[in-house]
C-alpha cells in the first residue's frame, strides 16, 4: 500500500504540468515585452555610465555619493548640451548636406560603375535591394523620401526620454532594484546571481569606457582623413563613423557607404582613396587601437560579437543589433560565473577582470 505521507502520482504529475505551463507563460510574456526589456537594459547602461563617472569623481574628491551621482548625470548631459550648442548647427548642416548630395553622388557612382561588367552587376543588385523593380532614380526617390520617417523619429525621441527617466530612477536606487531581483531566487542561488550581477556591472562599465574612447578616436581619424581628401560634409561623416563603432564590425561597414558615395561627387579617384582610408582606419582600429583599449576593458572575441549581432538582430530587430554587444557582455559574464566556474569548477577569467 502507498504510504499516506507519499504524494500520489497524479498530484505530482499535475504539479509538474502546472509548473511547465507557468514557465511557458512566463517565456511568452517576456517575448511579448522584449522591446520594453531592451529599453530597460539601455536605461541600466546609462545608469552604469553615471555611476562610473560618479566613482571617478569620488576618487578625486571626497563627497557624498548622492552628490557624486548628481554630478555624474550632470556631466553626461552637459557634454551633450555643449556638443549640441557648439556644433549643433554645423552638424545639422553637415547631415543636410549628406542627404542633399547623396542622390547626385549615387548618380555619379552609378555612371562610373556601369562602365565595368562587375560594377554594372553591383549597381543592379543595389537597385534591386533598395526598391525592387525601380530603375535609375530609385536611390534618389529613397533619399528624398526621408521625410516619411518623421513620425518614427518623434517616437524615437519619446522612447529616448523614457529611457532617460528610467535611468534616473535606476541610478538613485540601484541597490534596491538589485535586491528586488534577487528576492525572486532561492536561498543560496541568490548569492551566486548577485555575484554575477556585480561582475556584469563592472564588465559593462569597463566596456562603456572602452567603446567611448574607441568612438572618439575613430571619429577624429575619419574626420581628419576625409578633410585631407576634400570630401564634403566630413564632420557629419566623422560623427556617423564614430557613433557606428557602438555596433562593432557591422557599424563601421555601414558608416563607410555615405562617405564613399559623397567622395564620388569630387571624383572617382577621391572615392577610391576614401574607400582605402575607411579600410585602413578600420584595420588599424581592429588590430591596434581596439585591442589596446580592451586590455583594460571587457574583452569579447570579435567573431563571437559578430555572431551575437546577427543573432540578436534576427530575434529582436534593430534594438537587438544596437544592444547586441553589451547584452553579449552580460550573457558571457553569467555563463562564466554560474556555469563554467560554478558548475564545471573551471578557473577561467571573467570579462572585465
């Protein structure tokens, strides 16, 4: 006979079924709100940046933590405000020049490329990619129709404001939010997850510092090269190249396209030298600048970064591409701390150590 203290098989099966259903429902819910989760992650990144500046300030000057956090946030917004105030009109003019010149640049590039069989095939593929059956003026129509993105841009500004407000709340109450997350885990596990969260914060802080330095260096090098070559709107193009470094490998490749096209408005040889300049600076960054920066930052293998960008982009769209690298940093830290070190017992390094 079955002991009264033993759980009936039917009850055990029902409990497992309910647990499975709960896990599936939770997974579906998280998938449904994935965009909100990624925006929350972006807010966490911004909060980590504020904390990093605050810690640097407190190392230099003794002051209360709250005041240091306020100064850290003020520093970020001050830099943005000064940049916009000093260069806003010039940058707006540069971007406008880029958009105004791109159709003519494409027409000249097309005329040059169509003089060669391989170039003609490339033109055909580009036009097929941009607008299916379009001919001749497809690129011009695509560029001049940029006004249709006004509403998405306004939506993006609203989203950015929400991220800023969320980052402000996280910055002032970071420990409370971490404790709230850890209460969801059983005793014993919460300590390990908390350790992984702390390591993730350190790794993200070092990664942000490294990528910021990288973006500034690339913007300066690209801007200088384009200025020497006489490429129009070189300030706007340099800014695009610098910002594009936030998405490694893919970003620099995309940022080179408008620069090369605008170089065609000067001449085919200028376009060739511009392409070589982008290629040379990209190789210099990949093989010298970035490795030097990452020696003191969170280092992730480039091949793994590229795979993460493709995977997160396919799963999560543009936000996935934008946040792929910092998300990969967090995933790598958690896998290393909880599985490789905690379960397998192997002594391996954690990004950011």
